[in-house]
C-alpha cells in the first residue's frame, strides 16, 4: 500500500494525494509488470492537519509493462488512468484536471522522455558542459523544479505557513522558518528562513512558449538586479558577505551559458551571468556579477498541453555540487476557454489577477470570424513564485519588499503580454510581421525582388508556378540569416527569418527593440560605416567576414554579409520614394 502526495500546478486549487495498492511481479517471458489502483476509504496520511491541504484523487487501473526485445533493449508500456476530482477546482482550471492530453503530457510523455534520457546518458551519447556528469546536472534540474513546486504549494508538513501582507490580497505571502538549508551548509545557519511571495493570474491571447522565451531572453525588462544581488549575497557564507547591499549598477547585460538539455530540447539547464559594477570607489575593481542556475522548459509552441516554465536560483560562481538553491520563477499553463471562466477565476479566493480583461480590447476581425483551434488555446494561467532568504530581525522588511517586487514583476508581465498578444493590442509588435501574415508575405516578395534587381542573381530558388506563400516559406527557411531594418536615424530591426532569429537568439517581438549598431563589434561597425555611402548610392554593398553579437552576448562569425535596399513593388525599383527598408544577409554564420 502506498500513500502519495502530488504538487498542484497553481496557487488556485489544492494539491492531490493518492491512497493505492501496488502490485509488482515478473513474468515467465522476462517481462516486468507494475499494477496500481486506488483503495476505497480515506486511507492513511502523515497527519490529519496535512490532509486538509489535499484533495483525495482516484487512480484507476494504471501501471507499467516492460518487455524485453530481441537483440537487447526493452519496450515499455505506460498506462495512466486518473480521476483528479475536477469538481473541486474553479471552472477555468478544469481542463487541467479533465483533459487526457494534459495528463499525457504531464505524466506519461514525461516518464517516457525521462527513461529515454537515462538510456542515452548511460550509453554516453550525450555531452554536457563544464565537465559535469549527467547525473549531477539532472540533480540540479530536479532540485530547481522541486524547490519551485514547494514554494507554489507551501505544504504545512514542510514548515510553510501563510503570513499577512498589507494591501496585497492578490499576493500570497508564506514563510518557512524551519528552512535553514542547514542540510546543505552549516554556514547558512544565521538565516531566519525563507519567505515566498506568489500569485496566479489569467492571461488572454498570450502564447505560453513566446512569453517564457521573452522573459528568459530579456530579464532586464522585468527583473531588478538589486533584488537578485540581495538573494545571492544572503546565501553566501558569513554575515559580512553582502556585496548586493552595496551601491551597484547593473549593466543590463546577461550572458546565458548552456550546461545541458534533454534529448528533444524540451528542457534546458543553463547558467546566467548578470553583469554588475560597484559604484563605490573602493570597490571599483571588485566583481559584482550575479550568477543564476536556470531551467527553461516548454518553449516548443507545437507541444500539445505542455506548460512552459522559467525557474532560476542564485548560485555561487564556483558552481559547487552541494550549492544551496532557493528557486523562483514562472509557470505558464494553457487552458481551454469556457464561458464565464474569467469571472470564476477573478473570484477564486480573491487571489487571482486578470492581466488583460481590463484592457477592453477585442479580438482582431480575423480571430473574431472564428477559428476554434485558436480560441481553444487563447487563455493560460501564469503562476509566479519568488523566494527570499531572510534574517530573523528582517522578516517584516523582506515581506514588504517581496510584495512590492512581485507587484512590479506582475506589472512588467502585463506590458509584455500586451506586446506579444496577437489580438491587435499593439499592431506594431508581434503579429504584424509574424510568419504567414499578409504583411510578411508582401515583404518577402519585396526582399527577393530587390535582391535580384541589385545583385543580378536569385536570393531564392522559386518555382515558376510557386505561390506568394512559397516565397515567404523559402525566405523563412533560408540557411543564411536574413534581417530587415528600418531607415530611421537609428535603424532598428523589423523582420528576420528563422536563421536570423537563431543567430541573434531572440524572437520576432524582441527583435524590434534591437538596433543595427548593437549587433556589430567595433570592426563590423567601421566596415558598415565605410560601405554605407556605397550601399545608398548603388543599392547594395558586400561586407567582409566579421563578428557580430547575439542578444545573449555570444559572438557570431560570418563569412560575408550582403546589404541591399528593399523597395516596395513598383514599375521603377529605383524610385527612392518607394524605399521600404534595408536588408542584410549573413552568409555561413556560426557561434564562436
């Protein structure tokens, strides 16, 4: 007999537990079987007090069958059959507790991926960074995930209790005074505990994968470096080690260093370095950089029912295996839209925010005309949880700071949600030049036609019977990075194909905040300036090989860059009044 507690994915509904009977046996043919199903009755738990935080769910006949294969290896069959008692959650959350797709993505597919990952690691097929063993990196990922889930759920058995936070009914503040992290480092015994501020909210027309990618790539848009520095400094040994409390200027630069990823790239483990410089003269030569260990999951927009997460924790720059981790982060879960969901969510425990319902912006005409598949994924639940270590005498101060900071993050996420929503809130951002839009199709034609006009060769190999959409597809899939920038005094990018986005390590939304000069190093800027007059006079210019920079601070080499004028279609392509933008093609680019 087994008693199992599971985490709730949001702060809006209680977690589930199971009281089951499990039977394990091996068969004569070498197969291995595990069968499990719920027992009747309430069953046993750790104690009555903890049971009040859970809803008893039912496991119907479930289990595993592992069969040996001829020639080695094995085949595994997994059956997950659950009744998660959806009646007990707000209506807007019920798809998470009723959908077979969600259960399959969360449990069945995750288990198969984990098994496959272990198999390839044991075969030596995977190579990881900084010389770490796969098991060590996998442990880091599991510790980050578990720490974040602990913070979101706040189980009493783990020492969590809810405390009051004035004026913040929508933000839950919980405290864990027993969480000294002493099991990891005795030098942290001076800590009074860990405080968590968390909230869940409804987002409309915001793709989860796009939101998480933006938060990952543009941390300066929502995070406060001084808060990161405070958390990092508090976890350092000794009360004297508080560099984060000293005047520090954040440069705005973050460098993401990949450590490893799962086979299908659905999860990435990385170290983020945030560059900071002391403003005090006596500390001018001391580093104020902050390092974060981070996992990013679910950035594949095509995955069915998948949630997207960005979870991070301050870590010592020496990256020790036993480093204490206090994770914070974001989780975005897509849910099916239903009538009345918004009101139901807003009234659930008075702890939920609807970031977009107050904008009074309706769907675009195209969406309003009815696309059921788009509407079904037009809503998602965002859960935010931030943890802060504190000393005993600073509990109230840290609680106030945590509430204020989480409110600031929520406000920043609202701005991001408005920018990336395809509902027409901000036509200049996001969807206007997204792949497949009429504007993008037209621009692809102009780019190709202008290239042929100026250079006398074809940029794209187009079938004579090819449609306009095929031009865009060829441009989007082109192996060279192709980018377009505006003709403003300080040119900013307005479009890039997939290779261009990969080279700059950005998205179509964030692309429009990047200036042309920002991606070139000093020699590249000089080469561009020297050939700019030629570009404007004859319509194109070929730049020599060089180095440019991605938004993540990584160096990118290219064999050649070609720049040309892009004209709007007309009978005379030399008509300067039809000049639309400048295009760049980076040939044979690669990361250094």
